[in-house]
């Protein structure tokens, strides 16, 4: 059995509210990734890379919806499993910070709703469960979102469910990013797993995607 996982992270500038441009930039980056590294099977982008952080009530849309339809096409065209960061999902009367997972045929196989929104600044509704998914015969992947990483019991739950790699889309634009780097390394060491923390970038920090400093951490930190 081939147990090698080709994994890529998209650290891109996020333009708040410009959904078309952000999608275009993400699609172009993934095409470049596959051109130079055709063995990549999983691509992870940063939190809210498509819509940006502000104006969540105006930007929220259903899932499936126009944004996820485009993401599905990107996944299928590039033959990758895709976590396009997260987006504001309108679900009935609630709005979630949601991370859809697409398989390499462009199908939504899972949707993770962020368990720990960053209060009081993030006013989305909390999810109810953790999430793992399989890339058949290669790896079991865990998924959480930004501030979730600050709760060690969440990461431990993912590992107990078999996660070998935990993806953490992030939009950290404050001084907390330095602390998150330490938390990512500690989580990998404590749980003997791989952590992929993907942060966005932008000139205005938190309002434009984050401060960057994305990292992939092995079980030795």
C-alpha cells in the first residue's frame, strides 16, 4: 500500500469581499502546485480565503452554493482533495464558519462547522462535532479551524478517531499568531501527529486574511 501523502498549503493574500478575485487566485495557485508537484493529493487553504473576514452576514451563502460549485470544479480539474479554507455558510437562520471537504472528483464529502468561534469578535454559530475523513488507502485526515487549535481536547479527539494529519485553516492577523505556532508544534508533539496550520496574509492583518507564517509540523515538533 502506498502511504505517501502529497500535501500542499495555499498561503495567499485575501481581498475582503472580492469573492471572484480570491477564487481566481486560489485556482491559479492550485494549478501551479499541480504543475510543479503533480504528486500532490490534498490541498488546504486558509480560513475565509474566499470571502474575507468582515461582513459575514452579507457574504454568507448556502452550501452547496455558487462558491462551492466553483471549488468542486477546481478539485475535479486538478484531481485533488480540497479544503478551500472556510466560508460563511447560511444554514436556516444560522450562519456557520464552515469548511467543506471535496474529493478528487469534486464531490463534497464532509462539512466541518467551526466548534470554537473567536468570541466576541466572531459571531457565527458553533458546530456540534469534530470531523475526520479518509483519503482511501493513504491517510485519515482531521480538520479544525483557527481558534479550535487552542483547545487541546479537540485535537486529542481527532487523533483518537484515527487522524494522522490535522489541517487547521487559520486567519490570524494579531500577535496571537506567534502563540499559534507554538500551539501547533505542541499539538503535534503531544499527539504524535502532523499539524498543517495554513494562515492567510493581507496588509490589514486580521481584516485581510492574516499574518502568514503558515507551517507544517511533524510529530517531533
